[in-house]
C-alpha cells in the first residue's frame, strides 16, 4: 500500500484509540490546533471549488472530522475530570477569548451553538435533502439529453459515457450529503451534552475527589468546560459553514470569491444608491459621519471604477460584435447554412412524445441506435444521423419520415393499444380498430391490452407501438438507402477499405473510376436491396472490368455476378429449391431487339403496347405466387437482366430480378411460371 493510504488508515485508527487511551496534555494541545487547522482548510477548499464534484470526498471527510472532534472531546473531558487540567489551548480559549468571564463564555458558547444548530446546520440539511431529491428526479432527463446528443452525433460514445458517470456521481454525492448533514446536527447536540457533563461532573469531582470548595470547583471547572466547548465548537462551526457552502454551491468557472465580486458588485448604480443611503444615515441619525463616511466613500469609488470598466468592456464587445456581423454578412456561409437539409428526419405529433421521453419509458433513441447498427450489418452503409423532433402541425398520434427534406412515409399509432396483424384469416373474437400496418401495408387491428392475449391465441402477430415505428423506420431506410449514399459517404467507405487494401483502392481510384462512378454502382446495388458490406469484392470486380468499360450499368452487372454467393443466400433457403418466374424466349428476344446504344450508355426503348402486355402477363404470374404464399422472383438471362429491371422498376420495384450468372451452381431452380409475349 502507498504511504498516503497508510497515513489515512493510521489517522482513522488513532481517532478510535484516542477515545480509549489517555493522552498527554501537550499532545492534546497539538491535536486541538490540528483540529482547528483542518477545519479551516476544509472551509477554504469548499469556497474555492468550481463545482460540488470537485470536492466529492467531502461527505466522508465530514464523518471523519466529526469523529475526530468527538474523540478530542472525550480525551479533553477525561483530562479535565481526572486531573482538573485542560491544557494551554483550552486555558487560552477559556481566559483570553472570553476575557476570563464564565458568564460571557457561556453566552458566547450558547450563541455559537444556536448559530450552528438552528441556522447553518438546519439550512444545510434541508438544502442537501432537496438537492438530493431534485438530482435524482433530473437523472432521466439528463440521460435522455445525453442519448439525444449521442444520436445526433454531437458527442461520441466516450464523452457520453463520461457524462453518464458524472450524473451518477452527482446523485451519489448529494445522496451522501443528505445523510452526512445529519453528522453536523448530531455533533452540535453532542457538544451541548458534553458541555453540561463537564460542568456538572467537574463540580462534583472537584468537591469530592480534589477537595475543592464549592466556589473554587464551580469556577475552575466552568472555566475549563467553556474553554473546551469553544475550542470544539469553533472548528465545528467552520465545518458546518463548509457544508452549507458545498450544498448551496452552483457550478461556476471560478471560486466563491470571484463569483461574489463578479455577481454582487456587477451593478455600479446599486453601489451609488447604497453609498447615498449610508451617507444619509450618518447625516440624520446620531451615528454621525465619522464611521459612515469611509464606507460610503469606498462604495462610491468602487461603483465609479466598475462603471468605467463596464463602459470599456461594452465598447469592446460592441466593436467585436459589429466586426463579426460584418464578416458574417460578407461570408457566403451565412446563406449556405440555411440550405442544409437533414438526411433523415422523424417528426411526430405531441401525443407520441412518450416514445422519445426516457422519463416516461420511451426507448425510441435506443431503437434508433440499434437501427443504424442493423443497417450497417445488413446493407453495409453508415446511416446518417436521424433527426428526431416533435411537430405541432401533425395530428397527435401521427408521425412522418422525411428523406432529405421530403416526406416519404407517414403513419399513425395508438400508444395505449397493440397492433395485431391477421394470420390470413379473421377471428370475430378479436375486436379492435381497423388500420393498415405502415411498413408493409398489411391489414391489421389496434387492440387494447384486454384483447391482446385473445389476438395472440388466435395466431395474430401482436406488436407494441414502439416496435411498429422502429420497423417502419427501418424499412424506409432500406428502401431509400441508395439516396443516402452520396459521394462523401462513398469516400468514407473507400477510405475505410484503403486501411486494409490500399493496393486495390489505389489501382481503381482515380486511375480507372472516379468516386462518382463507384457511388453510382453502389447506389444501383442498394436500390435493388443488395448489401454492399462486402465492398472489397465489389471493388475487385470493378477493378477487373473498368479496363474494358466505364458504363456503370454494365459494371453493376459484373459486381452482382461477383456477389453471386451473397445473392444466392439472400433469395434462397437452405435445402429448398429456388422458385422463380422465368423470362420466356419471346420476352428476351423482344427486349434484346429494343435495346438502344448511345454515347451515354444503353437504354430500353419499348413501345407502350408491348410494355402493357408484359405488365399484364407479369402481374398474373406474380399474383399467383403471392396467393400461394411464395416470394415472387424474376429470373432472366444476364444479357437482359438490367433491362428487365428497368422495365419493372416503376410498376413493381419490390420484385427482385436476378440472372442465371448470379446463382451458385449447386442451387436447384424451379420455374413456377413464365412471362412471354
């Protein structure tokens, strides 16, 4: 153990020993002076702390100093009653401080006890109790604020962890201060009892054991008891004052002295008024101007100096503000800042505030963090910060989701209900409010807590409102992931790959493709819900094929073929055949004949009549698979896959289109329909 730890242990053990073993008078004098010094040090430290947590050891120190003071009381009482001697320190306090007059000493002691017990201790105890209560009540709101800042990207996880630890320390500190203030109250009561015991016990012992007369015993022991009480109560008063300062201290940039001078003497006009009032008091009362004039002059001079200083400071501030405003007007950023749009916004009516309020049990902020992590794992992109705010223009239970300032989805939920989705058949026993599940558009019911169990027994899928919102938000992000991937985000992904594969990145960018070309390929993959998490394999495919073509549509097809194992696992189940709708020979021929080649690339030029015929045939096959409970998948040849996708993009954007080259050889493909013209 270190020397400091051993010293503290020895000090605490010595306190206990003092209560049992008699101490020499000289050592007692030394310890009494140490007690006064320690109390004064604690008072000065408490005055110079900027915030309460800077002196977080104070509650424990309060207990130790109280125990030390009581141990000294026991030792001095033992000496006074046993040897009729208290030592030089007690003698000095009993004679010099109170002038040798026992009545005056008793009155001074009584006043000190009243000040400590009724004024300082009582007030400190109440403030500590209220501070502890309000600190505990404010914890959920502070934690929600930290989560909001973390979710908004204003702070990192390390700073959030540090803030949470500070909140916990504040709660522990004020809770400890609430209990520690009882030590001060008990110490004041113990001081009165010990004082009475010293006088009565000393009077009896002086007459019976020391053969003193009545007046001699009363005078001597009263004198020593008053000295002992004063030398004990003055440090106790200092500690009580320090307790009051600690519990009433607000966070500040400076110490108590700096705050007093800056806040109390911040208004020169008030100092002039006080100086004038003091002067009038000396003129029109028997006090006279002699004691009043110096104080009034000092106050007036201080007001004049402060007024002059404030004028200079205001002039400098006005000059700097004017310069700053001119620079802001000249700066183009003053207008550019108004053009910024949040990538993702989630706005809700006032009735849904409990979703985001941690104090009311809301966990939306935690769910948003999990959504961002889920999208990073499933899609391979870092979802931008989701801005969450309430909007009084919405209906109470309504929410909207915006992508880059434009509304893309909305929904309405009932917080005191559960969303029950039908398993495919309705049960008349399940009673609720008809609605539509916002994420997938399925028919559903809002059921109460009473009907929740009935719905679950009827094979309904029952979901709580926060999960409904989280699912909807997740699906919207997946659906619009390609819109969230800009050049800056693409650069961040490539820089991350560069750390492990610098040769690959340096070969591809910027020699073969630009950041914008890579971005377009990644966007096309995300638009068809193909994860780009395996970015190294995508870049490998682009590096191989970019030598021959710069067409991003063609490069996307090569990237998809490189991700064949991933695509196969995404659309097929282990051990089950992959059921698909195939493009017939007539359809493939019709599409191939209508591909137009331009300088910008290739596109499909198909007449409306043929498009309508394809849509009708395709819709028939898709509906048949959906009615059979199967996921519709279109299978086409590699040559026409991307054109088939272009054809279906507007009518059926959620139907995946894959090619033969994107499937692993071992996968069994079963055609359940064919689209032909």
